């Protein structure tokens, strides 16, 4: 893998780790869009990287991770639902 792909995959992993660490440390609320945007972007980057060379396990993991993160962003919510604030 060339240096550019290594750097791109590092950015993807970093985005996911920022979301995870932020949630664990209480800096990012997992129910807010920021958390899911970081997860979706990071996993989509890693999904793309896994296509060349084709790595089935990694593609499944990152593909499903991307779909779940995007669904969390766009899923219908009951009218009047307010997203919780950080505490």
C-alpha cells in the first residue's frame, strides 16, 4: 500500500477513534449527529481502502458500520423528539 493510501486509512481510523474516545470520555453524545458523522466518514474511508486489495471481512465490517451510522443520522424520529444534550 502506498503512502497516500496509508495516510487516508489513518484518517479514517482516527475519525472512528475520535468518536469512540469522545463518547467514552463524555465529550461527544452518541445520540448527536457529530458522533454518527465521524463514524460514517471514518468507516466509509476504511471501506473504500478495503476494496483494493479486496478484503472481505474488512469490507463487511466497514460497510455495515457505515450503513448503521448513516441510518442513525437519517432515521425517522417521532415528531417533537428532541435530541438529548451533553451532561
